[in-house]
C-alpha cells in the first residue's frame, strides 16, 4: 500500500468514526424528544415512565461492561458493527412497541438500544489518534453532540407538524442503516484484538482499585454521562415548552375566530 493510499484509508476511517458517533446521538435524540408523546401513547404515569426508561440503563450497563472483553476477543470492527446493529434494532423495537402500545416491549427496545453503548468506537478512535499523531477523539465526541442536536431539531420539527412518534422513530432507524453499512467498510479488522495480543504476557499493572489515574478517568466519564442525561432532560423540557406554545397560539386563534 502506498503512502497516499494509506493516508486516504486513514481519512476514510476517521470519517467513518465521525459517522459512528453521529448516528447514536441522532437516534438517541429521535426517541428522547418524543418522550411526552410516548408516555401519553402508552398511558403511563411519570413514575411508570421512569421504570420503562430504566430499561435503557440496564442495556447500557450491560453493553459497557461487556464491551472491553468483546473488543479483546473479536476486535473493534466486529463489535462496532454489532453495536450499531443493536442501535437500529432497538429503534425498530421501540417503533413496534408504540404501534402495539406495549410498555414492556418499549422497555425491552430501550435495553437493546442501550446495549449499543460501549468502548469499541473509543478504542478505534484512540488507534486513529496514534496513527495520525494528533488528537481527534474530542472532535469525534463532538459529532455525537452534533447528532443529538440534529436529532432534537428534527424531533421538534416533526412534532410541530403532528407526525406520530412511531413512524418518526421508524424513519430514524431506517435512515441510519445505509450510512452504517457504508462506514463499517472503512474500519480495518483486528484493532483492539491485535493490541490485546501484543500486550499478552507483559507484566500486570496495578489493580483497578489502586490505579488513581484510571479511577479519575472513571469519575470523568460518570460526570460526562450525568451531564448528557441533564442535557436530554433539557431537550425534553424545551419540546414540552414548544408544544405548549403551539397549543396556546392555536387556542388563541380559535378564540379570535
């Protein structure tokens, strides 16, 4: 492989990672912005909706805890392909749950969607950073935020036009399939798995509970997850405010007429 073709492959790999950060953000915001409509459609109280949303936590914790082992066993390419498939499948199950108005099925769909969370794309991003000799992971995570912003904007727009939540979520899932199928081709096989094999036999480091640097990284990740949850809550509140404003204006026009 020539230097030029190698550089082009690395650029394609980088843009593929941008897409793999963007799509989960888009899908997350697509259903999160429809939470009020979902709660009404499933006829749930606020507390019951909280129990249903717990399915997302169960799925995400399972995905995160299994991710490191899966990357070591199969490499990032296979894990990314699987997790992206879980994200799309979860969205399809969410849409089906709304069509049949089943809260347990919706919770199951959230668990499937949550299982798409993991460290594989971060491991791949770190490998790209080493090969490019430049910092790109913050930009990749920025694409996740961009995806949530774009998904929230679309969600508010279709809500304003009166599109039901089920077809909206279904459309978001279908739109994500082609970009995933194209982007995964740019990810080389063996990343993560090769690194694990190279590290095999080396001296073990400190236990996890004694590694201060690793624990600090864990605190930062936990704070980041908390912030993302707060931002999603703000998005939902903004959607509710928008819907309330639209309803008030419509009622005012009706009264004047």
